[in-house]
């Protein structure tokens, strides 16, 4: 099917692309770099990493491939699982799985998947068209040569009249130097006086503001505070149980999955209802994925009991508490 083509397209637009049951490709942005030893400039880039722990289907890759091939979501999910099985078989046989423009995958000594990304591809769209280049440093000899060539092209000739005028008025340059020194000294003294005056005004204004703050803090409200009555609980565990009993809110949720698209989350809720669960949609997680729960409970012990029963058939189920 060529699943790597769809992965590559999504890496330009998203920071995480999950291959269900296999792992996830993540991207990380890096700033521009200048290598001083070679004077090479490297533009900002977005490199690719691999995480074998992220295997839960978020629907992004399957939906994108299904839309591209004009097939249903379920049919494309079956094709993705078949290709993932082929990848795992090749890795177990000791082969290197080469994904064009993404990188190479292979099994390490501990059976974990290793990944080496392709450095020639930049997935950062804002750096499109930018490539690395070498800028030769400008040395003193190079600058001296350039000045010499410029003087040879544009020589400055002095006529006898100009030479005589230049030699007959040597006092002008000394007078100009004295005038410049006097002007700089007067300007510096005036700046010093102005700066001292501004600092004094700022100090006086700060003293006035501090006085106002002290008066307000001292005389604004002299009524003593009345502390509310405090009822002590025997333990934190009993206090939490009492809060849950009073509120009656279902805060313990057994998560069935997180989906990038709301339509996939709705489809999952319908499937769980057909299996006899009491599913619900509990909002989005920090990554913007829609979370669906098998069931929700008020009591934590009931939630843990239900979780053990569900994990007998659904290994990916987990418990999330939202206060």
C-alpha cells in the first residue's frame, strides 16, 4: 500500500503521526545553526523521532489514507494492520525497514525498535527553499587586496594649486580639532546636568507613590478578619470519599480511546453501546484528542472493579480521574 507516503505527507502538517499497533513518528523543531569550524549555515529544521510506546490509534493516519484512496475507514484500518504485520515480520527477521525520506528502522539487542532519521529532508514548511551554505570569512589580507584594487581603479590626483592650498593652511586642522573638543565637552556637561535633574524628579515621584501605598495599606480597612469555622476530618481518604458522596459527580472514567476527529469518537461510542457498555464523551486531552470512556463512576472502588473486568478483553483500557 505504501503507508510511508501518507506518513510523510502528515509529518509536514502534524507533530505526531501514530501507526496503530506499531509506534509513532514525532517531529522536533531545531533553530538555525552556524558551524564555526566550517562557516556553514544550517537553516531551521524539523527532525523526525520514533516512539515505540505510542500505539493507540488516533484516527489521523487511517482517515488520511482512506480519504486519499476513496475507501471506508474500516477497510483502510484493515490494510494498515496488514502492512504493520509485514513490517514487524521483516524486523524480526533481522532486516532493516527503510522508509524513503523518513528513515531506517531495525531491532536492537533488547528487541526494541531503533530509528535513524534521514537528515536530507526538512519537514519545517517555514524553511521551504532554504538550504545550508558555506560563507568564506573575510580576512585582513582579502580586505587589503580589495582596497588596493579600488585605489588602482580610482586614483586621486592633487593639482599644484591644491597642494599649495593644503600646505599654506596647516592651522585650520588644529583649530577644527580644538573646536570639536570644546563642543563635545559642553555637550557632555549639559547631558550630565539634565540626567541628574531627571533622576532627582524620578526619586521624588517614587517617594510620593510609596507614601500613598503605605497610607492606603494602613488606613484603608481596619476591620479585623473573621476566620471561618474549620471542621477537621479524620483522614484525607475519608475526606475525599465524603466529597464524592456529596457531589455525586462521575469523576472516574475508564478510557476506551482518544481520537483526533470527533466523527471517529462518535463512531466508537456507537460501537460500545452495541456491546452493552455505557459510553460517554469526556472532552479533549492536552493534545486536542477527543476522549471516549467505556463507563464513568462516582465511587473509585467501583471504577477499579469495572476496570479489571474490562481489561480482561480490552488491554488498552485505563482509568482517568477528572476533578
